[in-house]
């Protein structure tokens, strides 16, 4: 699995910790920066890099980190085929995949401590769409397809 990741200045410390954590687990990381605190780039510039890597097949999933995760999520969800959820707990990280089939999660560097961010990423990566909610598999799958249809209608 290859994961694309990027942050703005507010998310840099958390991004750095998550990159290190993923590499220690043997996961290939495509790091779009920022490279350090002296070279900041805004979330509006960073999020598209990860989204395009997923769209082009360079990465399977993405992680975006800004101050709250919200700005990154807004920008990410403007890209066709990207399903980004803001996550701030292990539970929301799991559910982003289980319920929404999110291929991108966004986190807040002002909100999430590095150790928790790593746990959230692990929880998200360990889940499959509809896992733990098999009793709602048909409902969740149907609604994900509705989201895809909405996307087709609005991303021509």
C-alpha cells in the first residue's frame, strides 16, 4: 500500500510524526510536504497534491493535515473520486472507512496529539468498507453508490 500525505504549516508536526510511524510499519509514503517549518504552503496548495496522486494511481489513500482538518477536507472533496472525512478520534477514523468508504482522512494539527494521530491512522487503515456493520452492508453500499452518482452529476 502507498499512502500520499501532505500538510500546511499548522499540520506539519503531526504530519512528521505520522510519516515516521507509517514508515516504521513498512508502509510506503509519498510525502508532498511541507518539507519543514521554514517552507510553508497553504492547505489550498497542499491538498490537491495528495488528491491528484490518488486520481493518477500513484497512491491508494491519502492523509491531509492542517490546523483543524476542515480546510483540507473541503479542498479534497472538490476532486473527483476523493472521499475525505475529518477525523479526530479512533472511532471517527474507523467509521470514515466503514461507513463512508473514505480514501482520504484529514486531521487537525491544533487538535490531535501525534500519538493519537498515529492511532487514528492505524484504525482507519485497518478497516474495510462495511466492516463491523455487516447488518447494514446493503444500505451503506447503496448510499455510497448514490454519492458516486451525485459526483458524476456534479463533476462533468
